[in-house]
C-alpha cells in the first residue's frame, strides 16, 4: 500500500471515530439543534471525502474496496459547494447507517 494511501486511511479512521464520538448517545433532534456538533460532523465528513478522493486518484485498487466510496466523495462535495442545501437527515442517516461500516472497512485495510 502506498504511503499516501495509508495516511489517508488513518485520516478517515480518525474522522470516523471523531464523528461517532461527537454523536454518541444523541438523537437526531439533538443533533439538528446543535450547531457546534453539526459543524464538527460536517468538517469531519469533508476530511473523509477528501481523503477518499485522494485514495481514488492515487490507489484505485484500494478505493474499489471501499463501499460507497464515490458517494462519500460526492457528499463531501455537497457539504462544501452546496453548504446551503445540506439535508441534516441525510447526514444523520449516513452516521447511523454507513459510518460504522466505513470505519470497519478502513480498519481492515489498515491491518
């Protein structure tokens, strides 16, 4: 595995863990009312998306092993370029339904 890929995978791992920590024990209603948590979560998703974009460009074989990789990169683009049209429910659903799997995949790739 390339050095840049490893670094990016660690960045994804750290960002996933941070998001899960920020939202642990929270419900959607709490998340949607808390600007600080939403901002932190969105920033970490931006990091995840950018790191995965770099992996896609640098190491496509590794990127192919990351389920929904292109969708995650697209989410990053939406958060940055469509900041005024972010659907908080989609962000929350992503945390709840997809982030644990992404973290598990990244940790397996790092082993």
